[in-house]
C-alpha cells in the first residue's frame, strides 16, 4: 500500500489510525459533500470531536 501511495494515490478509510499513519492531507466527507480539506491531524481531531458527541 505504501508503495502505491508514493505516486499520489487516494486512500479511502474509516480508520483514523490508518489515516494518521498513511496520509499527509485528508478530505472529510459528510453526507457525500466535502466538509474539510486539511492536514491529517486537523481532520482526525475534528472527526474524534464529532464522534464524541
């Protein structure tokens, strides 16, 4: 997987741990619409806060 990502591959995952390990930039979707495009840490933090509600 990491070899594929060297070429700018898109990864789809619901695992924050996997996203944090593999991605530099993340797009967060909500109801099929872009909610955020930010650095990985920012998006993962927002997701954790959202899911904690």
